């Protein structure tokens, strides 16, 4: 049958949908596979984001913030008593730097191991020491080494820390030590050997 709308004649629509709504077994398998791949992709991305935000973990390597984020630092890359290197931990499982948070910034400095006490020497790797690079005052970067007094310096408010005394504050308004991070050496590479000694950055009331 046909019906008229104004001056046009249209065919009657069929009583049932023109498009079939049922899927055969192959179609269902395809849909299931696509759904699984979509969920897996989201899960992989979430895992990657979580890994990037996570604080340094034992077994992590270290990479130069201003260099190749895919190339782990070696002992020989750190020069004795020179300007510190700012680094991110590098997750060997994901092959990615943990650069999702600036609180993961680390400071690496190489000092004479014979000048270290037993505790400091034990957390060093061939004289290389690691600290959080985030000042405990207001969260600026601690980025300099003062050879004359062998202190680490934050330029924001001139807080100083002694790397040979567990990052103890020696000057300025910083309220607590710079967190330390134990290192070890594996095949010439710097490897994280523990967790940060305390939470990085400035403490807040929240």
C-alpha cells in the first residue's frame, strides 16, 4: 500500500525494522574483542599514568631531566663535587620516566666517599648521593652545590642543606632535612635501593 503526503506518494514503511538487530556468533565475537581491546587500552593508560606519578621505587634507574629520558644514568656521568644533576626515576617495567609529578625530581651529587660517615656512605653508590630536589620550605628546586661550604642550595629563599649530614638544614627558612634516597650500582648504572626517607616538598596543613 501507498499513502499520500501533500503531493508526494510514499511507500508504506514495513512493520518491522528494515535493519536486522540480531548478531551472529562471529559478530558477537568481534564486538567482544573490540570491547576488550578498548578496556585494555584504558587500563594500560591508567597504569602508565599511575607509574609516572609514583615516587621512586627500589630497582628504578635514574635519568637526566635535561637529557635523554630513556637513557639510565651511569656512575661515570656524575662528576665529583660538580653542579648537581636533576633526575627523574625511571621505571624499568614500563621503560618510562616517573615524570608525572615534579615531586619526583631528584638531585644527584658525587662527593668524596672518604669524607662520608658510615651511614651516608652506605646509601651512596660509589660516592653518588641522591636527595629530593624539592625544597622543604616552599617547594622550589634545590639545584646548586656550594663547593666552599659543601652545601646544597635553594635559590628561592637561600635554604642550605648539608649532603654529608643526611640533608640537614644549615641555613635559611627550610623547616626540615632534605629527604634522602639510597642508591646502589648495577653494571655501572645508578639504581634506587630504597624509598625516600620522608615525603618530598613542603608540608601543608591539608
